[in-house]
């Protein structure tokens, strides 16, 4: 893991088209801004983990469709 120190209004650049800006530091919270193409999905970790869990549960569930009478 790369660990960097930044101050308010400073940025971290990832590749050619993603940047992370430090917007505000208040106590133990840091507000950041992420600038990335729309094709790059950006989530908070807890949201990403909830999505993964939901996807795993959906994949594991068996959905049976009713048989069609022809």
C-alpha cells in the first residue's frame, strides 16, 4: 500500500484520468473529491461490500420459473 500525505487543495493523480482531491480536513474526518471518467465506478468501501454481498446472494439463489403449458 502506498501512503501519501496531502494538505487541503492538494491532489493525488492515478493514471491519466483519475484524481483524488483533499477538500476539507475536520478533526478525524477528511472530505475528498474523486474526478474520474463515468466508466469508472467509485464506491465507498461499505457500499461496495454490500453490493458484492447482494450479488453473491443473488447468484446463489435458485429461481425457478413456472413451466409453460403449450
